[in-house]
């Protein structure tokens, strides 16, 4: 697709951050789709022009990004991605102008790399991920689909993060550790060994607090 026209789906706080990322690399934001009560409102000078029921109006000449955040529940992001794909829309993979992504890294569709984030050589990031401000994804790390790697989090070399996992701000994974799918890792936690059970973890070392 040659167009640089972009539709954002979701009008919350995360949308504001994605607007800045998209503008930093020259995308033309044509509007935001959100809930019916927000139609007509403006977010950073961009108008909510409709709801996700209007996705099919824009599929021919627009890219899409789902701009719903993700902490405890990723189901809405997944549902919106599916709705865009089912309508024939194209999901944009977006990297901020101030981020660094190695030419040897792989990014899945619909993933957003936020300002000042770093993705190093041979890292693999799945579909629909959020790699947030100042996050560091080191060499040979594998991030599954629909993960949120929060501000300042560090995923060291050869680590593996399972699908639908939330890694909190300033959390750290020690080299070579693995997190199973569907986990929430609290801010500031240190993952020192493999986390094999779904649930909510916190502390240093990160320990299971609530089973998933």
C-alpha cells in the first residue's frame, strides 16, 4: 500500500502516545475510531470520526493501528485486530523516529515501537505488540504476540516472553529466562528464573502472587 493515511482505533491515553509516534515519521492521521459517545471529540487535534463499525469505509486506502492500551486484559486489542483483518484492512507496523530497531530484527504486523525504545539484532517481536518508551529488547530475544513491554523494561539476550504477557515498567528479565503466556509482571520486578505458570508476579526475584 502506497498511502501514508492512517486510522487509529481506540481513543484513550495510549492513543495520544501513538499519535506522537505516527507524526514523528510522517504518517497522515485521518481520524480516530472510538466508542459512540466520543464521536466528534478531539484528541491532540485529531477528531474521533466514527466507531469501529465504520472500519470497512477506510480499508482501501488507509493503514490501521489499534491504539487501545493493554495491562490486565488484551482481549479488546485482539478483537479489534481481527475486525480490521476480517474487513480487509492492513495493520501498520510503526517505529518512532527516536527508536532504534536493528535491521536484523523482525517485527510483527500491528506492533508499535515507541520513542527511545531499542530492539537489537535477531530479536523477534510478534503481532500487535506495544514496545513502550525506553524499553530495551536485546539480541535474540523473542516476544510473543500481543505483548506489552512497558516503559523502561529490559528484556535481556535470549529471553522469551509468551503471548499476551504484560511486562511492567522498569522490570528486568535476566539473560536466557522465559515467561509463559498470559502473565502480568509487576513494575520493578526482576525475573531471575523461568516463570512457567500463568499468573501475576512481583518482587525481586519475581514470585507468583496470584495464579492465572
